[in-house]
């Protein structure tokens, strides 16, 4: 089985163990779209990553562009995780 297909079950077990509320993979799509925008990923690439068939859905429903301060904070966070 593909590791991507196993991801929901892995997340469910990890969340239950950590006491985190149940979320679905789709709950992360808005955050994922916004993070991709903050990382200056081309919108068409983000559309493919999020597996959307419609560009408008990606840009208007799943993507929120952050302020410059938020982008700077996300960059610091990303740098600290490397």
C-alpha cells in the first residue's frame, strides 16, 4: 500500500496517543494552501499539490495570503526546523 494512503491512519493513531482532537487530512488543506502561498510556490503548482482540478478553488477557497509579519514569522519557523 502507498505510504500516502496510510497517512490518515498514522495521523489518527498519533493524534489519539497525543490527546489531540480528531482531524481529517482535508482539514489541513486550507493551511497547506496558505503555507504554499507564503512560500511563494506558484499557484498552479499549489493546485497540483492540493489535487484540485479547478484553479479558482485553490486560490479562493484554500489559500489566504498572510501579512508580511506572518510571512517573516513562518520563515523563521521554517529555518528553525531545518
